């Protein structure tokens, strides 16, 4: 069973290509045509890497975490291609003048000593020599010759100015028909690429969004069939899919835990009818993760107060919460939905509060603060209210963070987006213990 439902791994039995979206065909078309940079963007834990590893054959795969310069990227590409920047050899008088590369020369040596594969020597009894070239030149030539697609995963983890330098450095690969793919959780990667001169018409985008309930159910259907267990009327698959918040990762995890609860750990000879757990609430509550709990507490605390205590709001159920607790409770009360408009947030808050609630601009300010807090590393101090209210505050200064939520101010289209399905799941099944203050 551990090979059937595989959260966080490449599925061998439960892969769903989501054929209605033609994602695989779009990827294959891009690799065949090349000539542009492909940006694959979408929320975290929605199967972007699984899709690429399934469809793109023999890629040079580079993890964006820790790529702090273009040289670092080239070195990682060089490591993936098993090439080096220096070659040392020895020759003798008979080989002096012009030393030709023999059949034992490595691929790297051939790439290093271009111009017919010859090395100009000196007339001496014997000598040693070493040739070294910049890693960028060596790795680029090797990648062009190999014609293998380059995938830079977690591109959003790279500093913005380094991202731009990488785009410039990789541009020559497009002329050599090398597919170049950037994978990111956000859509701003497209902004970085298109902001570069001469990139007009050289950028292709592919969006991998949250999964529908029907798409998630395919995971359960394929896995249950492989294990020879049945799900009458697909009631269990429906329940699990509806609680996965669009994430195949969560769906894989729930299916695995449901099978374990029924002691199904391998294909069942003779078959078995799966049973629902005795307590669904307890089942799902057991699946929450600590990282989401830490983020909820961080957002709940909010920034350091200016001096006066925050306004407390009394809820209809007897709880008393400040603006940050109230806002999080309102989000959770919607399901939570993965996207909430400003009007939907206003209604959610009003349904919870006893009497007049906070003004719309107060809730908006809290959402803006939460967005900036979520854009910082969890190990860093929470900015003060003065910093969060400052016009010069730039959360994009920290690239290696996957924000759990983001509020985008855009007039009538303003909306809150929960970017992490794990965080949405925690709001549903683990937040009550933090949002239960009673006045």
C-alpha cells in the first residue's frame, strides 16, 4: 500500500493526467517546439513537479532553493551533467607541437578543447598541462549538445535580481532549441521573464491550478482498484476529495490513512469493502501538520501593538477575539474557501460578531498585515505595525517563503487567496483550539 498512495512522491498507480485540461499535451508541444521559456505556475501541492517528471523525458533538474547567483545555477547544471571545469594530462616529446585528443578523452575534454579537438603544445621533453574554462561556458555547451530540457524547480525561491540574471544567461539556450522550464508557486515568475528585453514572444505559460473533486476522486478509484478494495457508491472517495482543498498531495495522504485504518497494507486477496472511520472529525484532525499550526499562531498574534490594547470583538457564540482572531475565525467559517472576495469576507465577519462589527477598512488592514507577515520567514521576528503600514515595506525581499495566504487589493476585484491547501485544512480541523478564547 505504501507504493499505491504516495503523498509527496511520484505515483506509479494513482497518477491522474487531468486529461480535460490537456496539460500533458501542452507540455509535449512545448518540449517539441522549444524556442521559448515555459513558466509552470500554480499553488503549492497541486502536482506541478509530478506532472513535469512524468511527461518531460530526461530533464536536467535543478532545485531553486539555494541558487544565489547565476554561477551557482551553472554549477548545479554541471553537476547534473557530470562535467568539470579543469582537465589535466601529460604528454612527451613525440606528442609535442600539437597534441590531439584520443578516444579516451572525456565528453568534457572535447567540450573544453574546441577547434577540432586539438591542443597546442610546446617542444619539450615532457610536460603537464591543465585547461580550465568558466563553468558557465562549459555547462552551456554541454547542455546544448545534450539537448536535454532544463527544469528549474521552485524558481520563486531565487532572489528577484538573480532571477533576472538567470533569464538573461539562459536566453542563448532558446536559440539552440533547449527547452527551459521555470516552476513557481506564484504567477509573478511571468512578470520577471517578460520584463527582460527581447523576451516578447519568447515566454509560454502553463497554469496548474487546484484540482476539482472529480479529479481527486480518480486517485482513490485507481488506488482502491489496485488494492482490490471497494468503495460503495464512491462515498468515501467523495468525502476525502471534498476535504482535500484541491490538493492531490492531501488526497494521497487521506487515502493512505483510510486504508491503514482498515488494516489494508497490500492488495487484498478476495477483496474487501472499505469502511468509514467511526469518527470523521477525529480522522481528519489527526492529519493536521505542525507547520500550519505554527503559521496560524504567528498570524493570530499579529504585529507588535503600538501601545493601546487591540479592540476585542464579542462573537455570537460567546468567544471574544481581537481583529486578527476574528478575521481568521471568519475565514475558517467559510469552509474555508480558497478564495474570498472583499464582500464575502465582510459577510463572514458580520455573521460571527454580536452587534456592530469592525469597519471594512479595519478588516482590510488586518488582511494586508497578515499578507506581509506570511511573506516573511517563520524564524524571523514579526514586523511592527509601523513597518507593516509603511509604504516602503517590501515583502518580496524574502523569496524563499511560500505564503500560506495573500490578500490582493484590486478595487472591486480585491480578494483573499489561501495559497497553501495544508493551511486551509488546518483552519478547518485544527484552528478551534487557537480561536476559542471566551470573554
